[in-house]
C-alpha cells in the first residue's frame, strides 16, 4: 500500500460517548487520504455504534486477551496506528504490533487524577476530548476540516457506484441447507430495496433448489466444493462471478474461501462480516453478533449499502410445480391424503444433534395411538432412510417413512401439508419455519443463543438449560465430550409429547 493508500487502524475500545465523539477523526483521515482503508478496533458491545459510518471500511471486534488483539492487528498489515484509547493495554498493542506510523492522543491522565483527588485544576483539562482526538492527527499533517460529529456520520454507505446504475447484486451462500434457507429473506429484502437490479445467487449444487423457484433470483452460479473442485472451483467461480458483471456482492458465508473468491472476482463493492476469516478481502464489513437470529444477521449485511433497520423478516420459500406433483404421488402411495399429518426429522449430519432413536419411537407411538394423527418421517440419504425404517418398524401405529424418497424441492413442497414438525437442530427445521409450519425443535449440544433456533412465532425449543457443558460445539460433534449425552437423554419423550399436544391444540388441529 503506497503513501496515498495507507491502511489505518484506529483504536477506541469504549465507551459509547467516546466512540461517537471519534466520528470526525475518520472524516478528516479520508479527506487527506481518499483511497485509504480505515479500520476501527472496538469492544463487541460497541461494534454497532459506528458500523454504518461512511468513512469506516471495517470494524474489528476486540478480543479479550492482549495477545489475541496483537495477533489480529498484525494480520491486518496496517501502516498507521492511531490510539484514541491510550491505556496500558492499547499502548502495548501498538508497540508489539510493529506498525511503522504510530500516534497516541494525549489523555492527560496525571492532570485528571490530580483534579479528581485534590481538585487541582490545569489548562489541559479545559480541552474537550474531541479536540484532543483531532490534535493527534497533526503528527500526520492531517488538515482538520471536520470538528464535530454530524447526522450524516451515521448514514450507511450508499451503493451509488458513483452515479452508475446498480445492474446486478450477488449473494454468495455456499453453506448447508439451513444456512441457505436463512438467506432467502436477504434475497427478498434486497430485491425490494433495489427493484431495478437483478439478483445473482452463488451457491452449491446441493442447495440450488432452494433458490431456483424464487422469482427474485435471475441467475444462479454453482460453486463446487468437493474433491479437486474445491481448489479449482475457487478460480472457476471467481471467473463466473466476474463474467456476470456483478456490481455489489453480499457474502453471509464467513469462510476464508468465500472471501477469497469474492476478492478474485473483482466485484467493486464486496460486503462481508467482521468475523469472516477473510474480512480483509472485503471493501466493507458489518459487525457479526451471536445475539440475534441468523436470518437477521444475514439481513444486517444490507447495512453496508442501505440505511434501514433490518430485522424480523418472515421466512418464505417457493417450490417448483414438478415437486408438488411428486408429493401428490407420494401422498397417494402412502395413503396420506385427507389426514392430519405431523412431520418428524430424526436425523442430522452431527450424531450428537440426534435425539435417541428409542425416544422417537415412543413419541411417534403416542402421537399415533393417543392423538390419532398420521406421522411422517422425512430425511435424505441412506443413513436417514435406514433410521426412519427402524423407527417405523418399532413404533405403534402407521408411521410413514419418506426418508430418501424426496428431493430437497420435494421436501419443500411437502412441508405445507404438515400441521406440526418435530425435529432435531437441522436444515429441515428452517425449511419448516420458512413455510410457517409450527415447529418443535430438540436442542442438545447446541443452544438457542447461537442464533439458529426456529425463526418466527409459535415455535418451541426443548433443551436442558441447567447443563453447564452446553453448548459443547458450534455445530455439534461426533460424540459427547463428557460421555453422558445428558443434553439429549434428559429431554424425555413425555416432555416432547406434551409440548406437541399443546401446540396442536393451540393451532386448532385437535381438541384439548
């Protein structure tokens, strides 16, 4: 990066008022170096304060440990370090980061302590904190044009493209089924905000059926991630994105690979999350928070290009008519027509996310014999099909096993037929909520706080909140780290049955 394009890190860890006051600093830095990249290092709880500032390119969330912060600062390859916090911690950050140009604002700690303890006044105390912030810029010969925060400092960057029409907006999501479903509100909201722009989705072949029926999507680019294609696919996908002439690329997927592809595609505006492994490949980053649902997190990417609140978007999916025809055939073959259907998904890619098989057997038996509903097991692949067959054989009643008999598109077409969906923490859970099917989810190694709970109203989550070992992993694991698997075994079939019965009554499906 040359002298006209410095890579600047500004450190102001807290608190709210001090961070707000720092706003003119970034405006003055951009005024001197229009092509500079400015990153603000701030504590997680304050990351949203200046997330939409038009002159801040990236929000770096501070880690708890000093060494952790030094490592992420070094990884940023900054040329300039501006310390607006001025504590021992930030001084050490600056020293050990080895950034060549370092400046620290004069906090006047001695004068402040003398005043507090002994009421001894000093002329330096008459200076406003903002004045001291701006004084620090003089070391770099930065002209002080902006001297106070303004309303426009909180306006989000507009996707004006310097007056050029936004022809295409790309949305890059190459994760699993559930993550793809939770990206659909982002697509729909983007289409409403930019009605004259076309939406291009970059996704995996396995999840393309989620996006193809969407009227908002004009083009799909497939990204192969298996075998040799995982390497070659980086360049192939980047080339396809570049040839699609996309103007803005939104990347909810937080992997380094996705960020690298975005950078190689040379899309002018690339927006990802602050916690993305390849955050430095983006032209703009948005704070990532575990405290909101994943669907709302995805929507927050739009803060990089539009000024608006993004939350509480309803999930909705569409499916192809051919899938509906296939489901109609299955309904007839399994004698499901005209019956009250309750769907169940007992499988998962992660073994520890699976509620015990014998628990599903007992639950299905009671649903069939006591509530007289028709249970239907769904899932994909041979593993789910075998599990579904065993459960059906062991349970009482006439449970139907559709595992392995439906494609992803078929499952989407089947979902509206269910009056209730009972599931582990998995992709089909999100499909159910997207179709507004009341969902009873069973959470073991994962927790609601991770943001992937059933989205919307009227759904329930069963979990053992008293276990201190939860969550043991972000996505679950192959086996319980402690060997007891209490997170699932302590959620008894009786509890699931009672909740299922209450939900069916609440929705008028059965009588109390």
